[in-house]
C-alpha cells in the first residue's frame, strides 16, 4: 500500500479542518463540515486521512476550530490506535492567549502559522497540506516524488476545469515544465480569467480534456520544510490562495501537479447531495469507495448486517445496523442504524444515519411515509404518514425542523416531523 520510495520520516501531513461550512447549513449547525457523514458510514475528513495513510504518511496533524468537539472525539476514537499502521494523529485547536481568549484561525495559512512551532518539532522534509472537506483518491506518494524530482519549494495539485468551475478556484499559468508563472484566486471577470486559459501547445501535450481549459488549484500543497517556515514568517497574511502562493511565486520553484481523477469540494447542500447520489449509480464519475488498493477508512463499529423485510430495493446503499420494512427504496443512501417502517417509499434521498453509539442519534421513519429528494440528518424522527416531496419546487425555505436548499429538502438533526405533515 505505501509507496516504497517514501520514507516515513520524510513527510508529515497537515489537514485543514477549521472551516465554518456556512454554505452547508443546516448540516453544519451542530458540527463542522469535515465531521459531516458521507457515503452512509464515513465522515468527510476520512477521505483526506485515508489518502495520507494510503501514501504511507504516518504523522498527521488535523487543525480544527468551529464546532470541533464531535470531530475531535471521532478522530481520537478512530485513528489513535496502532491498528492504523502505527500512524500518529494529533489534533491541534486554537490556543488561548494571556487574556484567556481563543486565538482563532483567520485563514488557511494563519491556521498553519499559529501551529508552526509544534509542526516544526517534526523532522519532516516535506509538509503535505490537505483540505478536510474534499472527496478524491490520489496517489500522494507520487506527488511527493514529483516534488523531489522538480526540487519544488511548493507543488500545487491542480485539475483541469471549465470556465464556470475556474471562477470559484485559484487558477494558474504554467510553462511547458509545469512551473507556475502566475496565479489568481477566484477570478470573477471574464477578461482576467481569459489570461489563465491553458496555452494550446501545453494543452495538446498535457491532455487537457475537452473544454476543460483552465488549471484550478485543488487546495492540496506540498511545501519544503524550510520554504513553508520562511514564507509564513515573511508574509503575515491569512490565506494560502490569496496571499502565500503569490508570495512564493516571486521566489520561484513553484510547480503544478496535474490530477485527472475525480475530485469534489463539498461546499453546498447541492454538491453534498450530488456526491452521495453519485455513489448509488455505480458511476465512474464519483469517489470509488470499493478501491481495495486505496481504501477509505472509518471508525470500526460493531453492528449487525442490515435487516430488510419485504422491501423492493434498487440502486441504493444500505448500511449496517439498519432495520427496514419499507415498501420500496430506490436511488438512495441509507446510513448506519436507520429504522424505516412498512408501506414507506423512499427515492432520491439521503438518510445520513447515526454517527454515535447512542440510539438517540438514530433516524426513524414511520409507516406510510413518502420521501423524494430529501436529506435526513441524524436523530430525526418522522412519525407516520409524512410526505416530503416538494411538489411545488420550492427552492429556498427554513424553519425549526426543516429547510429547503436548491429544491432539496433537509430534515434537521434531532427534528421531529409530526404525523400527517405534508410538503
């Protein structure tokens, strides 16, 4: 599994998990974004950690901040044992100053800067910086080898994107040696963006796909130890994309690593919904949870196999501990320890399941319910005869118990929907 050319002591991984995740509300009202359940049984942060473990990295630092208690507990319970290849995972949170106030992280670079003293106690030659809220499967060991071969002070993972996607990412110019010559964070106007279109001669040799004519930063960086420490000392600003990368470009030795696989930044309810739904379709255009070479790890919980009685199931994933007597389930994700009663129909929906050993977080769906294009957060209880379909195609709505975002109904954590409720 581990890349043979990578020595454990050469690399340490830093996972940024401190973002508030405001665009993913209400799923982030009780937890931070990296702690949100994905794929029925995982947390989003499991993806970044698994990529690091699969590359052979054994020193992993997670920088958390907003609503971090559940995430921190999960990480310590899941990855603190020697069962994960002897990996050493440490969670770093904002410290208190002399006035007993939290020194909150002001951005991605600021989070690393505020922990740089602790990080540099590690003798690693390279620091791999990952985001805790992305979905992908990448050979990070190969990326480290490229950083060595190019002698890069900074290597940025990039992905070919179209114009719409490029406007929400950092984009860059490269030369034929993949050295980055210019960088711009989230260009909003067409004139600026056009300057960063991949040159035709480079596109032809590097295989940019169809109309994917820009290189977008994935927010995955490999820094040489000395380069990272010096940059954060020289430039006091807060963000890698907006501030630190442009500063590094002036120094040179900054290269692009082009990735051509699946990658998704979970930023909105729509992107979260689509990424989960994709898993039920047996599609190659989504995260591969069944890759035995680069598996996605998660917490080991002793649960019985799902029990399904008189239910017609198609194109769905049903996780352990679930007890189901529904009429039919189609194109849906049913998470851990979910109870669904008889005569209920569920389609195009995500029931997030339980992330806790407590039964209080289990999802319950009563008899004769109708659900279509719904996300149900943990601990929600739907009584009998509840209909959630959004037949009127409402795009935005919010109440104490549920909300609608881009037409997707979200039943909030621990909500109780009374019998006969119809939307």
